[in-house]
């Protein structure tokens, strides 16, 4: 039975089973920040988590860039491709990689990174 379980998980990786109510643990690999149309020195990378709900993403309440953010669903394929956002924020996710942008007229920050699903 153990052998069958191991073979099953190699054939169907965990990303196939991701979906609504999953918790994503993410690490940024690249952060670019803009202020008054100038690129400013890169801020430190971040680790954060969020939960994927039916109609929104719910970020943790840790004291960081993402504290208590809530993005509404824009597009959700149902497995490993989705886009959630708000008026000036957007998060695209596909197969373990994300692109998250937050901006105003003159300022913004872009996060690129990877996530693991639990």
C-alpha cells in the first residue's frame, strides 16, 4: 500500500490538488520599488502567506507589506492559475510563481517570487 501511495504522489504532484481554501507560503526573489518615477534601491525580500478563498485572497496579519490585504477574484482557473486584485494592486499566480504589483500614480513596488502550497 505504501508503494502505491508513493507512486500516486509522483504521478499526481500536490500542485494538481491545490484550490480554494489552500494556504500559500511565499518568498519573494526579486523586489523592485519606484518612487516619483525613479527606481530606488531594492528593499529586502519578504516571506508571507495568504489563503485562497472562493472570492478573494486573504493575507496574514504579520507586520509587513501584505498586512491584512484583501484581493478580490478577477480570474481563477480553479487549479494553478489565478489573478486576484484591487483598485491598484494585482497578484498573478501560475504553477508556483507569482507576480504582485502595488502602485499609485507616482509610486509602486513589484514582487516576483515562488510559493509552496499547504
